[in-house]
C-alpha cells in the first residue's frame, strides 16, 4: 500500500518548503510571507510502535529493525521538499492500519501557532477528539 501527500510543483512564488520530520513524525513544511503549512504523519518507527497500540497489525512492532536497514525492506517513508510518501508493510486478511496524515496551517506572524505540533497526534488521539465532538452535538 502506498499513500502520498504532495504539494504542487512548482511552489507558488515566494514559498519555500522542506523536510520537517523528527520525533516519530515524517513531515514537510511550506511557508511564504503570509502562511505556514505543515503536512505530516508517522515515520517508520512510529508505524512499528502502532503495532503495540493496535493501531496497526501487532506483528508490525517486530519490523523495527528493518527501519535501519533499507537494503532489505520494501516499506518505509520517503520525502522531498514537495511531499511525503508512506509505503506500508503488507496487510494480511483481517488486519487493519490507521495512518493519520494531518495538515495544519497558520499565519506566519502568529508565533503561538505551531503547525508542527498540530500534526503529531496518534490515530487514537485523533479518533478520541472526533468522538468527543460527536457526543457534544
């Protein structure tokens, strides 16, 4: 399975984009003089850890060694300044995986708006927020 989140090419005039991942997240951020946009989701280690929380097949937690040896793995996260692509390990019959890819944007001048932190939540956290909002209606 392959999923991608990509920005248009070429970027609008005055915009600059680049890798913004780390701490279990694969992300890119694009910014111009007015707006900052971050798009991100789990990196390979986070995908493996999702096997422990049942957000992915339990057996995926044992794939963590493959994260560091790309010579034999057929899955992983790739990026460039225009997007991120997730190639997931194969699913077997009856298995599921939650792959949250989140986009967050804010005005550049708003120093309190951190788009990087906004795209970090796990699928479980995101679903809890959605369920809580649904109960409020």
